[in-house]
C-alpha cells in the first residue's frame, strides 16, 4: 500500500516527466516538419525569396544543394530524440506509474509493471505519431517555403554541431548510392506536368481566367505540334493564277475574303510566290502580280510550330507553304493559324474556325473532324491516341482505324471511345459523335 503523501509525490513527479516527454516529442516534430518543408519547397520560389533578401531562403537553398547532409542532420535529431524519449518513458514514467496502478487496482498488482510499460509505450507512440509526425508535416505542406526559410538556419547550426556524425552518415549514404549507380541521378526541379498542375490550381482559385489558361496551354504545346496540325490543307487553299483575267482574280479575292494568296500557274503544286491584296490593289503598277509578288517560303510538314515562328520571322507576308518529303504541296500556314493554335478557335471568323466541341445531353460529344488530335486527347482524357499512327486530326485518326475513306454512318471503336461519322464534306469528315464505351 502506497501512502497518500507518497502517491501525491509520485503523481507530481509523473506529471513533470510527462511534460518532459511531450517536449521531446514536439522537438521531434520540429525536425520532421523541417525535413518535409525543405524537401517540398520549390526552388524557384525560394530563389525569389532569396533575391528579396531573405536569409532563411538562402540557407534553405544551400541545404537543398546537399540533400545527403540535410537528411543526415534531420535523421540524427529524430533518432536521438526517439531513443531518449523511449528510454526515458520506459524507465522513468513506467516506474512511477507502476506503484499507482498497484495501489489503485490491488488485484492486478502482480501485472502492474507490465501494464505500466504497455500504457507508456502506447501513449508515447500516439504522441509521437500525432505531435511528432502528422501535425508537423501537415503544417509543413501548408507553407513549405515559409517554414523552410524559418528552420533552415537553425538546421544549419545543428549540422555544424553534429558535423562528425553528419559527415559519417553522409559519406555512408553517398557511398551506397555510388554502388547502386544512383549518385548522378537528379530529378528535374520543374516538370511540364507540375506547370500544368499549377495552371489548373490557379484557374480553380480564380487567379487565371479561362482564356488565359487556354493561351498558356497553347503556348506550351507549340514545341510538340507540327505544322501539319495547324495548316490549312491543300484542298482548302485558295490561290490565283496570274494568267487569268483580272475580273476572275478580283472575283476570287472578293469571294474568299482572304488578305493574301499563293500565286500558282496551272496548279497549286506550281506555287511561285505570295501576294497581298492591299499591295496588289494599291501598287503604282496597274494590277501587276509579278511586281507585287513576295518570295515563297517552304517548310517541311514535320517542322514544329515553335520552329515555324523562326521561319516566319522577318517575312512580310506571314505565309508559308508546307511540303511533304517528295516536294508536293500539303497546305499552307498563316499568322492567323499560329494565333489560333495559341488562343483557340474563337480568334478567327466563323467560316475559318474549327467548330468547338459541344457536349450533348447524353454525354456524347459532337466534334469537328479537323480538331487537332492533341486537343482531342486533352478533351477526352485519352492520352496516347497520337501514337497509333501518322495523323494530326480526329478525321485522320478515324481513317487510320477504318483503313479506307469514310462514309456517313461509319462507326469505329478504340477503347474507351466509340466514334461515329455523322457528316461529310465531300470526302472529308466534317462532324463526328464521340461517346464512351460501357465498362466491360
């Protein structure tokens, strides 16, 4: 039987020991929060803070340059605190708790030591998980750059104090990585997926307007798209023949509504140059096509849209002819086509633009056959379609799957989509209904 005075003393001692244990757990949480904050911080954001004079951000960047040293420092702190907390709780608190259990429950006095030890282990584990890991790490994820700047300098001092142990752990870690052949592996600071994710987050938060989001996404696709994806196809090219009568040429210009035209003698494969309507009609010469014609710029169909900008730079007409590997004309690209690939179809007039996709009540989509395949992949969330073959539009994909020219009513399936041709413009697919196939 424990005397009341002795029991009160044991309770006071246990409270102080419990308080000391909680302090150790919180200190463990500081190390865990520091580790996750520094690892989760974005280097560009820290650089911006460092350029503004934030010394903590500079210290965080220095720690990130040597991750082995930073992780060794954190692990030393966490391991040391964990050992102290476990040993202290098992010896001090459990020894003080056992007499209290024996006094309160005499029938279990024989198991008091084991019961006290189990209670202390369970309590220490709970506190370590909640206060030492989960809550600090959640805090670190809320504002990683801010917390990294706050804890980086103290962490650097800890690394200096524990430099012998840090050096040993760092050398051991680097040595094992060399044996595994991973010492040169380095993850990119920023990936394209992360940029798209940031754009989506900004759009969801209302910081980026839908039009801005579309334009940013369009710019990022320039390097991945070829001129075939944005060109006006050969069948839609409006060209003029200098041997035609003036009245016929003026009629073609008036009916087409275009401001510039390829000049070809006898056929589009014999393009000689490009003329602009305003120059032709306002020149000193009397409707002299030869005098106002600009040199021709021809690019291969495999050229990326980003490289096309370089080809157009400095050319006064802003029109290039697209040719295939045999030299045959495949289409043409104008500055308006480039603008459309960035800003979307709405920047052109109704007769020039591709009809935007429309979702019907049954969930299916009515899609223009000339919709670029990369935009279709993004709309329907079906990556990898463009890897099926050599095509640039939804119409090209359908022809690839059919292996023949389409007819109205043709249906093709490629999991998880079903595509139905509902309208043709001559031999070209004009409208397609796209629906999702039911789950197997």
